C-alpha cells in the first residue's frame, strides 16, 4: 500500500475511533475472557488534543499475563486480528497486568476514559 493511501485509511479509522474501540473491546473480551480486568482510553484523544497523525492509546488490563514479551505480543496481535483492524491503524494497544496498570494510571492521572 502506498504511503498516501495508508495515511488516508489511517485517517478514516481515526475518525471512526468509537466503532473500532467497540470492536477492540469485544475482541479483548473474547481473547482474554475472565482474565480481562479493565480497558481505558488515554492520551491526546481524551485531552482533546488529537491531530491527524495522533494515535489512540488503549490500555487493556488483564488480571494475569505471561512475563514473556513474545507471548504478550501474540495476545495483542490476536486481539487486533479479532477486531478486524487493518495492518495500518491509529491504535496503540498497551497490554498490561494489574500491577503494571497502576504505573500507567499514576501517569495519566484523571485523563482517561474507562470503557470496561
């Protein structure tokens, strides 16, 4: 896919972020099941500072996750595939366990939207 086409597709996804976020939530529920704890949106979108090149930060908190980075990437890729996201998309998925989520929540303070 050429760069301009990829940028256009990414921009379309950014405009329809709510629909895609719902798909990511459903996919997370399917992949993680009872292990899913919470899902948050944070970053420039929540602060109303998002630009065309911004990403959409989604924090997916699982009760337990493997320590292996490779295993975590596999889980994240399974979620993205289940959600039907194309290869080029504006979503930055942060997959963490409950302890790691505390660090995120300290840094993002009250600038988040809890979506599950």
